[in-house]
C-alpha cells in the first residue's frame, strides 16, 4: 500500500522542518548526556539550570549542519520510498 503524498514545495518544507526539529532534539539530548557523562566543565560560566542546559543543547544541535543533512536525507527517503 502506497501513501499518496501531495508533493508541493510547501508540504516538503513543513515535513523537513518537523523532522529537523525532532532530530535536533534527539541530538541535543545526546549531547547533554555526553557532557554530563564525561563531566566536562561546560556549564560552569554562567551556571545554568536543567532547562537552560537542555535548551542550549537543543539549539546548538538544531543549528548544526550535520543535523540539517540528516534531516534532509530522511525527508528525501521518506518521500521517495513511501
């Protein structure tokens, strides 16, 4: 069974942004976990609360070019293979 996608530019961009924000969140949580695990002195100046740490890591990961390429690849695969 194939899902019929409306392949206009608007729907592709919305799907790309949705996947990009999800990938940024996953990579941000992983980045936060690795910083805490290896006890880097990353958050010492200025001290941040947990929500600030997670927001910072989400923003850094979302603006990463690696996250964009992963999101674009997943979006292309989604539209090609479904």
